[in-house]
């Protein structure tokens, strides 16, 4: 899995940040990603979009838009939530934005959603 800058236009779904963790800075970002971020949002895409395949992305608090290189086929996936508000999105291989439904906001070790890939 590799994140690259996304140059297309997307709206995404805005998610409130987790104010219980430290603000994201250049010097603590890796630690936060690996250990600090414990709250996740569970998203779902339609069966048709999952079958076709999609890539997951985010619009960071600083406006930078990033997308994963991996094509996913799962109906549900989990995204870690940092301190700052963030927008998450999914796009098809052709660049069409995929509608996302928020299923829940929970913690990453919630057994109910362990089957959904974590990003």
C-alpha cells in the first residue's frame, strides 16, 4: 500500500477529529499513525462499487489530497481518525467518486468490525 497525491476533484465525507490525541505535527506523525490513533470510522460502499474496485483517499486538514495505490473490493473499510477533522473518499479506477456511507465511529480494536480492512 502506498499513498500518493491525488490530483482529481473529490468532495469526500468529512469526519470530526479525535480530540483525545495530540495534534498532528511533522515530528509525531509516524508515531500517531502506528500507535496513537485509536478511533476509526467504518465506511461502506455499494456492492457494485466494491465489485468494480475502488481506491481509498483522504483530504487532510492542510488540504493535501492523498489516495492509495491499492484497489479494494471490500464493502466496508476502516479509516483511523487523527486529532484534526478530515475528509475521506473513494474513487473508481476511472476517477469517479464513490458514495460512502458512515456505518459507525468506534475504536480500532472493536471486534464487531475487525473484518473490515484498517487504513
